């Protein structure tokens, strides 16, 4: 039995390139592939947790290589459409290290997760002490260079830890940078990394490949 009673010992995996899930944040998904429809049917009966983990580019599309760190999410909303798709929303609970994959008869992949490196994910997020204006200035310069729009009043008013985690999930960082943001120890470390990444992009004209 897991030492984390609210988290499963066997975690169904949903590999997604360019997608991460951080604790406390929401991830909406449109699910249509049969094996993942099957997974969600099982998940609803077995506790409601899914592991979101990035697939590695250049690997086999049917069974891609996976990142070593992912995010466990709990099914919060579920809706079936008339054409058989599932519209779901996951709420992030804890990151995990992919300890090993399990041999199961399911059409989807299942892993034994290790939550121990991320015990702090189950605690309230620590609010960074930093210059919010510097972060916003970097974001404005980057978004302007990439011709992206943003609700700046919302960005100014949101709790900083929430803002950092939401940007890590939704801003157009490349997959490898998004993975590095996921693996940062906490929002304080994530903010430092994000500001470094933004400064590099701005200095380089923000012309790197976005995905």
C-alpha cells in the first residue's frame, strides 16, 4: 500500500507531448482514442487518478518513450459527447517519478509511481518573494515578440505561485523547457528558471521553435 493513501500504487499513464500537470492546477482534455476511453472507464471505477507524462519526440508514436517525471491528476469533471468522446478535467495532485512500468493486459500503459521526491506537493504552495513587475515585463516582451495576447490585469492580480504554475503549463514553452519547469523543486525555483528562460528568449529575439 502507498505511504500516500490518497494516491494510487498503480497509475494509468496518459502520454502527451508538450503537456504537463502541476499540483493544484487544472488540465482540460478532449479524449477520443479508444485505449484512453477504455482507461477513463477503468479510472472512474478505481479511484479517479491518471498520470500525465510527456512523450519523447522522435520515438514510436504507438508506444513512445516517456519522460521520467510526470504529474498525477484526479478526475474532477467528466462529460461524454454525442460522438463518443470524453471531455474531462484533471486537477493536479502530486508529481511522480516513473519507477517502472507494469506488465498489464490493458491497452493503455500503467506505471508504479514514486511520489516520495515530491512530498511537498501535498502541502500548500509556497508564495515566492520576488519582483512581480520584472516577471511581467519579461512576459510582455516575450509575448510581444511572439505576437501573443494576454489578460494582463489577471496576470497582475493572480497569486504569484498560481501564476507561475499556470504559465508553466499554458505558455508556449518548448516541450523540454516545459519538462524542466515541471521538475523544478517548487514555485520559487520554477520562477527563477522561468525568468532565465524568458531572458534568453528575449535576448535571442524570441525566435526559437515554440510548441
